[in-house]
């Protein structure tokens, strides 16, 4: 059974680095003890939830901000956090098989910067290579849109054109 979507309060229990295909993630396990109802946190039966922090790809800038918000010691082999109790958010999504799943994340961790063009290009290239290796068709990018038409010259104060149509400097 899924936990209801919403905001919760939890304390870090553990964090053990996880590597798959050369990509490192930090799964941070929390003991969730309270659920927010508006501004009030109500005590609930404790349960565990995991926030997966990916240390690769387009999510890197977000992960850096989240780790900073947790007070991470920057030692992946022995991760420690200064801010061990934080607000969490639970949302639901459907996985590739159509099964509804929980997604846990930090509720307050800073701004969400735009990923760099390089990070987006690397992620796209990795996805295309994976699809190519599986024999799947690769979608072509949409055609570029034509540049917008230049706007007319701005009018002077009083609504007169910037230059008279006759070229004598006298407006109509």
C-alpha cells in the first residue's frame, strides 16, 4: 500500500553509496515520524522512506543543492550529514510497467537550476545509444523554428515615427 502524497518529517537513518553501470547514487534512508497537515506536523506511526540522490547526469546540479541542504560532508565512502532531520515530500508516479510507485524527495532544498546544455546533450546521447543498442527507432529532433520577423522601429514620444517617410525629418 502506498503512503499518501504530501509533506512529512523524517530523520536520516543511513546512507550507503550505490553504484550501477559506473554511476554513483546516494540512497538516503529516513525514519519518517510526522505528517504535515497544513503548517502542523502530526505524529504518525514511524516508517522508512528513501530519497535517491543521483551523482550523475542532468540531475547533478539538483543533487549538489540537496546535499548542501543536508550538510553533506563530501565523503562518498563515509557519508555524514549535519542536518539530519528535514521536511520530505512524497509523490506518486507510474513506472514503465504501469505500477503506481512512491517517489520521496527533500521538500526544501533551494532553487532548481536549469541543467547545462552539456548535461542535456550527454543525457540525450546516452539515451539514443541505449535505444540504438536495443534496435529501437530514434526520433528525429523537431525542425528549427524560423527566426521571428524584426519589429518595426520604436516611435518617438508623442507617437511620431522615428524618421519621417519623406526623409526631411519633419513628421506628418
